C-alpha cells in the first residue's frame, strides 16, 4: 500500500516562537484591513442615514426603499404619510426612506 500513499515522517521543529508571532501579526493586520475596508464605511453610512431619517419633516421630498417618490404630508415617530399623487397618500415606516431629494423634484417627475 506504500506504493500509492507516501509515508509521513516527523520532522524537526523549527523556531516556534517566531512563526507564531508572524501568524498573530498577520491575523491582526487582516482584521485591521477588514475594519477599515468594510466595517468602518458601513457604520459611517448607517450613522448618516439615521441622522437623515431623524430630520425628516412635513414638506420634504423623499424616495423610499421601494423607489417611490413623494412628498411628506404627515410625520410621526415611526411612520410617515407620503403623497405620491394628487390626493393619494401612502404610509411608510420612517427608516424606509433612503434619500432626501431637492425641493421641486416631485413636481418635475
């Protein structure tokens, strides 16, 4: 059976402290890279969105997560009423608003 599978023999161990230190440094470096490339930008974006949602008021023109453009007619703590056409309003949750549009966008659309 040794013909198909080569035998594994124990080898002498090298300097273990140095290779472990390199592995730990690589892990810390990888975590730092992940933090600055993924975690930090995402948390910054979420913080900006929270601030924008808290400042929403009546008369603001917004786009929802579903892509609906409208003007806020009523603003509560958790829900907003958005006028999407003349006399047509829908209720959406406040955090579903993804973008605040410049004034006059709703008229031109």
